[in-house]
C-alpha cells in the first residue's frame, strides 16, 4: 500500500525541515512549500495523492484561515491542519467552522502532532474510499449501464433520459421485477440531484399504521413509544430524490397528506404544530393500473393526476426476449465471481431454453435462476441444461416450427435457384393429426 502523502506549507525553513523529518520517520511522504503560492502549485500537481495539508497560519503571501477555501477547492478530499506560533481562540474557532481538521500551536510535543496527523490521514482515507464507492454506485445505476439492446428497452430508456434532468414527478409503471427501481436510480443519477440522497421506500413492506410515521417522522410524545424526535424519510431525502415503490399501497389518508407534499413541498410531522419544508423530487412506481384504481375510488384521483405528470412504462422481460441472453451472461459472470468459480458461459441448449422461457417474474426471476444455476454448475465448465430449474428443463416444444433461413424463407419471393419456388402455408397440428397445406 502506498505511503500517505502530506503537504507541509511553512515559511520557516528550518522548522519545516524538522517537522518533515519527524513525519517521514512515521512513514509519510512529505512535500514541502515555503509559501501559499508554491503550496497551491503542489496541490494542483498532486491533488489526487495528498491526504493531509499542514499549513502555517502566517505565510508571506496569505493567512492560513483565509486560504482554507482555496486549499479545499484544490483538494476536496484532503484534511487540513493549521499550525501557528501564536494561537488565538477566534482564529481556531473560525478555522474549525470552515472545515479545518485541527488547529495546533507550534512548539507542542511531536507526539501530539503525530497523533493528530494519523487521525487526519485516517479520516482522509475514509473520505476517499466513500467517494470511490459513491462513484461506483453512480456508474452502476446509469442509463448506459442498463443491459439489453431491445427496441422496448431502448424506447423506455430514451423517455427516461429526456425527463431525468428535470424536477418533474415520474410515475413508473410495470410488473414486479421488471426493473423499475433501476430506472428510478438512473433518473436520479442523470439529474442535478445526483450528489444528494436517493431514498427508496417500498410502501408494501411497512405495516399500514407505521408507514405514515416512517414517511413524515414524528415528535417526541406523539404516541406511545415515541421517546424522541424522529426524522421521516421525506426529510432524509431533502435535496435529493424520494422513490416510492408500490405507491398504490398507500392508504387514502396518507395519500391526502402526500398530495400536500407534492403541491407545497411541506408537511406536518405527527405530534407537531408547525410544518416542515423539504425540497424533494418524487419518482413513484406501481404494478397496478392506477388510472383504473382512481376511477373505482381505490386511489385518489387528484393524487394520480399529480403523479402522472410523466408516465413511463417499464417493459416486462417477455416484451424484450432479445435481452435475455445478455442479461443471463451478466448474471452468470456476477455470481461466478461471487462464488469464486470460473464459468466460461452456456451450452447452446441451456441458453436457448432461457430465451424461450416466458419469465413471469421478469428480470428478478432470471437473476434468481442464474444464482441457483451458478451454485450447481461445475467449475471450469459451461453452464448446462441440467443446471437449470426443472420448469426450464421440461419446457414444452414451441408451438410453431422454426422458420426457414432467410435465403429460403417461404414468405419471400425466390431470388435464386436454391430458394423455394413459391410460398408454402404451414399450419401446426397436435401430434397424431395431419398437416395440410
């Protein structure tokens, strides 16, 4: 593992060299600068490497506290420790308010400096790791990461890409397991809210008497067991996106309260007397026909019209059979890595069988089938038909014969002597009956 890199900015050459030597003996790589100008230059050259900046407060060309924003802008993931020969309370308070990690007086023991630097390095490395994970998550849920090239998926993706940069409410419609949450995540990542929270709530997963308190929060004493104030998920999503999955499960009373949130961006917590303001974009999803539910009085019509500003149908896997093979390869690779197996792919009949299946459980079912198959598959061997669940192994044959090749397709005019001379009508009959043309 590479040694953490520190940047030491101090105009007292001898003191700077002594501090640098102390820190180098602790295993750090130390870059040195005699003034702010050189320090900022080194930051520009090594911003991705520097974990901690140690800066004197009184520099020939600037004051350390005033320079804090410039240091932070040049290296946003680095921690900053200010050093001074004459520490003052106002300066230290101002430095900490502006985000400095610590404020130390020169001449204190080397042991204290070493401890503070070690803590700052640890925090900087944690921040860097979190930033890397957030970047990976962001890449995982982009539109370009969606697997499949079918026309149905391309149409839905194009519509979602158009609405993503706006703040409009989006209603995703489609069967369970089709990938509605993936679309919601991609919409969030393509919006101006991508750096803010994405909070997902499955409305069917909460008991109906708890969902309201989870969404809106409550004040201490609002009900028996409310021993402290609690933030609701709406507040947790402030500035970002709230994804309500299976929104058709909301009770009518909660629907009325949520309609106010969409119209005014404010709500009242349980047990509170004043409203709370939020700035939240809503993406909702349902596997029901909300228009019909509203017409029948099972869902508030005014909330439906407010939700359906932009309706987007997420296609079931049965509507995109061309995507089964690439999705299956993706999941096989994923689970092979998880199980530490080498599974080079599929035998032809296994992949054909996967493509022929109707997938009533959609992408979620395909993923579960591939996880089971990867467990059963033999290491270093392609996945076989025997590795698939029984319902896939024993699929009935397709009801229509396989179409002839394009060169001899009976529905096309003959183009050469090798092609069929004239169209032939073929009708399928059950076994035991004759086929007439």
